[in-house]
C-alpha cells in the first residue's frame, strides 16, 4: 500500500500548478482577488470545524475572519461563495467527525507547510497562516493520519482543484 503522501502526490502537484495558486505563490493577487480566496477558505473551515478538529490549535475561523476584515476595512467589496466552494461545503456537511479528518489533513497541513512562504506573498497580514501552537496543531493531525485516507484526500483535492479553477475564472 502506498503512503498517503505518495497516493495523493499527483493531485497535490496538480493543485499547486493551478493558475490561481501560481499567481498567489508569485504575489500577483490583488487585495480583492485574495479576499475572494479568503471567503472560500472561511466557508471550508466553518464546515470542517463544525464537525470537530483533533486540536483547537488547528482552528482557522477567527484568523481567516481577521484577514477578511482587514481587507474589507481597506474598501474591498464583500465577496460571495463560489458554486464549487458550496459544493465542497455541502459534501463536508454529509461527513461524520471521523470522516472529515482527511479533509483536516489536506486543508490545515497545507497552511502549516506552505504558510510561512505564502504569508509573505499575500496582500494582507496573513493571519490565516499563523498557528500559535504550530507543533501541537501538526502533531494532532499526524497522530490520527492514516494511509487509508488516500481516496478521501484525493476526493477533497478534486473539490479544491475545482475551487481553484473557479477562482481563476472569476479573477482573470
């Protein structure tokens, strides 16, 4: 059996190479474009965190809302939830607390690993990427992580890739 990382590598690389992500990684997003991204992230975090997290140190709702409020205070317009994001949230809402764990793995570890770099590239203070208890947060996911999650993590990547595609279409 492949490791979780190996079994999801192809989708991980595909997500990283999505045009919207490439623009974000290179610091090319405007405040308004990044705000649209944050609104999508917040909806995903709300759906996941309603189910429960392995540790409260993972919670991203408050930090993401602070980033959104910062950009709104600068005069950026409030944004709506994209269809692809709503589809993902609807799917998450069908899951149990245990079944949502692969989605925690994907959505939260990505912020921890790429967050230090990403924070320097986004047009806000990047509070979403700040984990006060980073080690505890990471360990809480690693402790429950299973290679058997591969199919569900790849399903989650499908939703994330669709969101990134829609973000690109909305902001190009």
